[in-house]
């Protein structure tokens, strides 16, 4: 399967909407069928030029599909896997866009049984924006997309799903679902917890302070503007790993505090330099 | 003084270089004289079209100046105020770009005595970039510039300095030096401590993780790439206020940790929503 003949996208938000936009733009899918939970969204989608079919149920949407993308929030993805399981084409590939992978991957693989192949994915292309209407054909360009096979996953299905995300412009990185959750706890969920906490802390200070801030605070807190409902699910689904990362960060912050309190300027400087060296090593 | 007849800029870095570029662009100064500590920088500056005179000493630079901008790092600004004090024109206005204001403002005002008028300023237009060659005529456009008079400051001098920064495009906010240091401890120095600490923490994890991060981590940590030498001075000069802000943030972070550890999802959600409400209230 080098090009997907029939692609189904269920419950598109920002990521699912971008999956729909990107394949046609890049010739990665011939036919696109979409199901959305809310009828008003289905009506809007039906008038989009990149949408071939809109169905009123997820079951109908997947019947002809070679590749199904479950684009719902994390906790709805597992439900959807159960819903479509009896209706999905034999041998079809099923992937998703969920932000946590350990519990989800096992649950979806179990739900689909031997009938279809679930291969989890997580494109790191979220934003503080939400909704399919904010999607774009370029959203995945040069963004990392985790693909998270289980030891029991079918190698050909894993390859097909990896190829699909690559077609959309993403840089695929294959890791186990557990490793994925440990990584994103540190590089995504921890920064979210910090940005949110910096904002809740500052919200207790005079409101005028916000208006005199520079770009530093603006950038540091940008992701605090993200959708709370999405994030509560992520924290619920990755609690143990986030707690571990958070404890580590708190210890590190106590170290910074102690260096400052003790006037240990060599230590403060060493931390500033280590932080800068790490940050300077980011890809441009 | 609606337009500065003769402007002297001492020790220009990113901010001082932008002060030099901006006035001519906006007709805010007729003549610009610059002194830089390093001879090679003086040679480069002498060939810039916006630079009328370059002097080999700060004393020479200020002799004819109606307005002097001390653009050095915080701890050199006080030294410079002492150096120029016997040479500055009677009644001249002296301002600066230092990131902390309480100790600096008092020391500079004392150094200049009754001869010239020191009115501290802090344009919130820093960046992780440094050096006069990265300056731009637009750097202060719509950026906040704190002006920090003392009770003893001459009202006409305060007005002149505020008008100068306004001419450069900045939005002037007048606060006391102590209030300034409390505000920036929260909205600038605390985010820097957090970004640095997040980076030093992650630098102890597998290096490959950095390469799979999304824009969230990238933005949250951007300022960790800032110049360590500049920041060590800021932390040294604003230690008490930063410690106070840091302690408050640590308590707030313990609250987030506790809510997550207890699975108190209503509390986690409330924090996410409070953080989002605060962030959504930023000026666009």
C-alpha cells in the first residue's frame, strides 16, 4: 500500500482535519470518507472539496476503508475502536492521533482483534488551536510523528502506517507505547504543567503585570492557552509518568532555588550555561 | 526637549544598538555619539551611517550630550555613571537599559549628584540574541519600557526621558524602582529560571528526546538560550525578589502535583482553566 485507496477519518479535530487536507494535497489517498459526531460538523464537512463522503455513523465510514484514522480525543479513541471493530474491512490498517499511547494502544489492538491491524501514532503537531477548521495541509511538515507498535503488531501494517504519516510530511520515529509515554511526559506534558502553573501563579498577582510582560513570558506560557478538556485527558492517561517527570523537575528547581538563596553564583551560572547548551542544541 | 539635539550611547549591546538605530529612523536625535569598550567594536561602529562620532573614552562621548544612554550590562552601568559624572553636561538627562532598577537607580542618581539627572529605564525588548549588530530600528515598537523615577527625580527630566523612549516606539510605564524589580522578578526572571531549569532537567535525560519535541517545548524553553553572563547579573541584582517569586511558584507547583497525585481531576481541570483564562487575556 504505497498510496491509500480509501481513507476514513473518524471524529476530526485539528489533527484529523489536517490529515484530511494533507493526503489529497500530497496524493496519499484517493478517496476520503469522514464521520464526525456532531451533525452540524457533518454538514460543514460535506461541502469541503477534499471530503468525498460524509457518513452519519462511524460503522458506515470504515466499511470500505483500507486505512482508518481515529482522530478523537484519547478516551473516545478506544470507544471508537470497539464501535468499528465488527465493521472494518478485513486486514485494514487503523491508526490514531492520541497524545498518550500505553493503555490506548493495547486497548485498541485488543478491540480490533485479528480482523484489522491497529498501529498507534502520535503526530507532535498539536497547537493551542482546536477544531478541524483550523487544520492545514502543512501541519505535519517536518513534525515528528511517533509510531508505536506492540511486539505483536504485524510488521507490514506498521510499515504501511509509518509510510502514510511520512507521506503527510511527518518525520516518523518508532518507539514502544511505554517509551512514548515516558518521552512525552517529559517533553510535552511537563512543559504544559509548568506553563499552566506559571499562569495560575501569576493570575494571583496584579492583573496589570500581564500587560507589561515581554516576549519571554509570552512564549514561556503560550501552551497554557491550550484546551483544558484535551489536557485533562492527557494527564489522566499519563498520570504516573507525568508525576515522575514533575517530581524530577521539582527537585531540579529546588537546586536552582538553593543556589540562588546561598548566593552560589558559580552554581547559578553553571545552570544557566547547561540550560543554554541544551537549548542551543535544538534543531533550528 | 522634544527632540534630542545630541545623544550619547555608551557600551551598546542589542538594546543600545537599537537605540542608536531607532532615533535617526524616527527623527528623535540629531547627532549620535557612541563609545564602546572594545576598540574593534569602535572601528565597526565608526563606519555605520547612523553613527556620527565614536570616542575612545566614555568621558569624551558625554561632553556635548543632552541625553546619555548607559547601555552596558547592569553592573557596568553604575561604574559608567561614576566615570562620566564629572564630564557630563550640566542639566543633561541620563537614562539606561538595565534589567534591574532598585539598587542601580539609587547608585546612578547618587553618582551623578546635582550635575545631571538620572532617570532609569528598562525597555522590555531583550532577546536571546545579543550584540549591537543584532539591533534594529523597530526593536522597541509596541514594547513596554519601564521608566523608574525616584521621589527625588526632577519631573521635567522624567518627562524628557519618558518622551525619548516613546519616540523610539515604546509604550512607557512609570513605576518606582522597587515596584519594577518586584514585577520583573515575576514576569521575566521567574520564567527565565523555569526555562533554564526545565532545560537542565531534560539535559539529564536521553539526548534523542530533544529531537522529537514539538513547538510546545521549543517555545517554553526559548529564553533558556539567553546569555548566561547577562542573567547571572540579573539574578545577583534581584535575588530577594526572585527568591520570593520562586518560592510562590514552587508552592503553586506542589499544588498541581498534589492534585495530579490525588487524581483530583476537578482541581487539575480548574488549574488548566485558570491558566488558560490568564493566558487568553494577554494582549494579542
